């Protein structure tokens, strides 16, 4: 844990966060890392089926969580337990079917069953509320819809090497999102919520002192950059992304407009002259050729002595369990992108004429990969 929190950034973040909206989310990050939530234990009188069978049916749970998120169950339970009948009325659902859903979620710790017919929030389901720091509701909805449908064609990707999402929806993910407002809204809000939590892990690990300007390449609604600027008042920043991802081209921070937004395409160009080009979860969306194009554009645009900062998961070289290996499958079906090992990041950055200067682990699954032009 100590290795994932450099002392200087840690003290800087703790000092600054107490004065901002970041404090609640920072406390949540530290709580979940130091005291992770657990699910309910199996009843010895009700034996579990074989492990492989439970793995194969895990989508039963993921879809049940999605339905609860879509119906807004956690928001309805904010003030305390409610009966399944009352929840059915509020969500316009069939009462007995909703009861079965809630009972199943309670059996795995996502909800808590109170008596025979009432249900309450558990620690896990707090994150399904819409209005809490670290909300996962939006990302659960997008996972349960477009990700779920694309993953159903994983076999197509494995057999052909092509993207399953395109097979299912007839177009690429990002083209689809530009044409489908509801899907785009859920996707963008989900990415924003994840970025908010990830921001603190990045800030606790990476020292932004000495940087005066940042371009957040593919930064969506700019949540990550805004959190960096919040705790680094001398830094200015620009978010570059597609118009539907930004939502508005004229947003500005309340502290004097240090964050601006530009609608554009990072395959064509990026804003010039910044000290650092931040790419959070961008490179893994693309194959090597297209990732190199983005990195080349950043190198051409950056100031002298500039750097690129990739925030990505790193696939371990060993056969150990790692969430990055599962996310890699998701990227294969969604965009044709991939997760990469340390060696693959070195090769990728070398091909774009960078040298890897540091790889810094964070409290999150992602690391900060710093590269500078050769």
C-alpha cells in the first residue's frame, strides 16, 4: 500500500482535498481499499454447485444488478427499508417478479432482506445510488446493455479477430454513441463516475508539481482533469473529445475558467503547447497502429520537455489472476482494443518515438505510465 502512495502527493492531496468536493470521494477510495466490502457467506446447509458452473452462470448476477440499477432500486431505498410491493408500485414492475429479483440480490449481499417482504441497502448497493460519490449506477447500466449484448458475440471475435460490437450493432462503439443519445448519456456518465474515483488514486501516486498545463486527450466530461486542477491551482487544462462526449464546448470551472473544452478528433490533431498530455483509458481502446497515431499527435503538439501520461491497467507477465485479463476480453469485443503488458507498453511508446521514464502503480488497478520524447 505504501508503495502505491508516494509521500509528497499523499500529503498534498490530503491537505487540499479537505477544502473541496473531492474529500467524500477520497474517503470512499481509502475505505474501499483498506476495508473492502464482502459478500454473504454460503450456508453450509445449502451446498453450492461446482465452481465452474457458478462461473458460467455469473451473468445471472450481473444482469440482476443491472435491472436493479435500471429500475433505480437503490435510490428508492435511500431513506430506509421498503416492502417489495411498494417498490413494485414505484418502479411499475410486477410485484412477485420484483420480489424474486430482490431476494436473489440479497442472497449475494447486494441488498439486505429485512423480514419476509422488505429490503434495504447494503454497503455494496450504496454505490448503485445516483447521488453518492463513487456512484456506479450509470456504468452498471451501460455494462448491462451495450457491453452485455456485445459480449454475447465473444465467439465471433475469437473466431474472426474482428470486433463483436460491430457485428451486433452494425457500426463501431463510438459511432453508435454519437447516434444514440440514451446509450451515450449512460456511457458518458459512467465514465465520469469512474474517472472521479480514479482521479484520487492518480493524485495520490503522481506528483503534478512542475506541470503548468495539461491536455486531457479523450477526457470526456473532464472529471479527471477537473480533480487534478482542483488540487493544483497553478495548472491549467484543456479537455479534447468528441462533441457528444464533452456535452458542451463552453464549460468552465467556477474557479476562473482554468479548464476549457475543445471538440475534436485526436486521430487528426490535439491542442498544442501543453506540458503534459493525459490519456486515461484511451490507448486501450485501440490497436497498436491507431494508438501510435494518437501518441504521435501528442508528441508533435507538446511543449519542449513535455510528457505523455497514460493511465492504464498493466497485464502481469505471470499466470496470476488479474482483472486486466478480463478487461482485455471486453476491449476485444467492444472496440478491437487491448490491455498491454509492461513490455508491450515499452514497445508501443518506442514505436511512437517515446521512452518510458516511469511506471507508477496506484491504489486503483491502473498505473501511470510516463513517457517522454526521445
